[in-house]
C-alpha cells in the first residue's frame, strides 16, 4: 500500500476537479455547521474507532510525538439521511488531554468542532491536501467504513492548538459532498 502525500493547498488547488469541492476543502469553520447551512438537518457522527495507538510516522512528525509513544486516535464517519459526507481522524497527543482539555477524550458522538470552535485560544494551521486513490492505505481505511468506490477522494488536514496544546485533524471528503 502506498502512503498519502500531503501538500500545501497552493501546490494542489488546481488539481481539484470541481469548484464546489474546493470550497469545502478550504472552509475554515465548523464542518457540521456548514452542513446545516447547506440544508442537512440530521447530520450524525458515528465513532468507528476510539483507542490509544501509535500515530503514523507523518502524524508523529507533525505533532512532535516521540517514537513508540501512544496517542488517543478517534475516527468517525459523518453522515445523515441524505448521504455519507466525511471520514475524519483526530490524533490527540496524551499531554493535550490534560486539564480542561481532558473533555476532548470523552466526545462520544459529539462533534469535535463543538469544543474547538468555542475555545477562544484555538488556533488552526493552514490546510494540507491529499488526493487519495484505491492503492493508498488511507483510501482503504475510508472504504472499510464508508463503502465508497470512487476513483479518487480528497482529504485535508490541519493542526489545531488549544491553550498551546496540539491535535491533528485529518478529514476525507466523500463524493456525496459535491452534491450540496
């Protein structure tokens, strides 16, 4: 399996096939709020994985996590009666989950954004984008949980800091998003 190559937006933006998708990929606010704005009323979050595990090499690098250290990894599928919209993976280094931020470890089926976007200390990095194809490990993971068979999926990731504590959010947009 090939690994994904994450690139700054400026290097990939002309490769994105549809302007509607580009707007979703670069939206800096809450994904769930944007779904509501587009008329999706019954959006739900299904947690497919929530466990301590070793982050991938590139996740460890961006979060400055030492090899062999564990992090809390939460993977969710966001869907509604109208479609399946996104697969998202959040990596929380364990030092991030201290103090008031401990609540991030107990989101259950609540949106991550419901906490992040309310915190006045929250900062978000610029997005990195990746094009995912069937021979890539990320694509296979998304396919397991969403049954997608698209020839290409687009993903973004960004680093958040809350009270100077980092977490990494990677989001894979599924084909139905282009219909909103």
